[in-house]
C-alpha cells in the first residue's frame, strides 16, 4: 500500500514535471520563434513605401503641375514638392491655373527669378509675391521707381528696403506720394530725417519725417525753424519732444507764436502729452 502510494505519488510528480517542461519549452522557444518567423514573413511580404519626393523627378512634378486635366489638389501638391528654381519660375509664368502660378511664386527663392517675375507676371498678386521675397536693393529700387507699376507693388518694394541712403533718395524723388511716405517711415537715420523734415518740398513728407525723429536737439531745432502759418512740422516735432530744457528753448525761440505757446504749455503741463 505504501509502495503503491509511493508509485502514485511519484507518477504525479513526473506528470507535473512533464507539463512544466512543456510549458517552458512553449513560452521560451516555440512562441518567440513563431514571432520571429511571422515578423520575417510580414517584412518580406509588405510592399515598400517610398516618399513621392524621393521617386518623382522634378520634371515629372512640373508636368503634373502643368496638366490641366489633373485634379487641382494634385497639381498644387506637386508644386509644393518642387525645389527646382528654373521649373518653378516657368510655372509661375506659364501655368494655366492662377493658383498654380501663385503657389509656384511662393516657392521661389532665387533672386534673379524673383526679379524677372516682378516684370514678367501679368497679375499684380504675383508681382507682389515676388517683391515680398526680394532682398536685392537695386531691383527693389527699380520696382519702386517704375511709374508703370501698380502703386501697391511700388509701395511693397519700398517696404522691403532697409538701406538708409536709398530710402532717403526715394523719399525725395518718387512721384508717388504713398510710396514716398512709406520710404520716410522706413528711415531711422536721424540726420537724414531732419534734412527731409526741414527741406523736402512735400508737406506730408516733412511731417512724416518729423514724426520719425527722436533726437531731442534735432526736434527742438526743427520746431524753432518752422515758419509756416500753422507750423504742422513744428507741431509734429513737439509731439516727440519731452525734454524740459529743449522745450524751454522752443518756448523762447520758435519763429511761430503758436509753436512757442504749445511748447510752454507742454513744459508747464506734462500730463497734456
């Protein structure tokens, strides 16, 4: 009975041992191996996906963008993937759809192509786009001075400039007043602004220049020199003048009584600024 019991117990242990061994084999060998094999199968059978831009040539994208029989979204997408500046410039000038032309112009960075587009494009919006991306001062000046150009394009060209000497010249010589005022508003050079404010033939340009001045000595001089009846330039200068010493100088020495009174009022009542 004990022997039988012993055999029964031993058999039970052997059975457990066999189950445990199979369980270990399954978890640590069979399952991982199956996963590896399955992964290899998926990897082998999965079709390769390559970005369009890596497989599609610039010329092919250009043809897609030009093809009016293709969906507009696809054409615009093709333009957005293009980097070839020659092909983009061609699209900006020759594509049949205005939206394709505009998208191509927005993709351009080459300064020579942008400069060409300011002259070659029929639509104002395309020339504006080209001007907004230009950084070549001589080209911008040429656009600003072009009397046949749309005033908005000339204005935009002026706003792209930062060279103070060029801006001062445009402020004096442009025939279009809004563009002249735009040039004045781009100026920061105090001496150039003072010269414009004191001597320019256009009253609005003089006032705009006075409004850009910040140097208290120049502001005081400008306020004292204005001889016009309502002294608009002097009053514009006084708006920016807050130094008590310079205000006192203007109150004593300005040529126009209206300016002297305004300076004295501002000096005695700073809160009125």
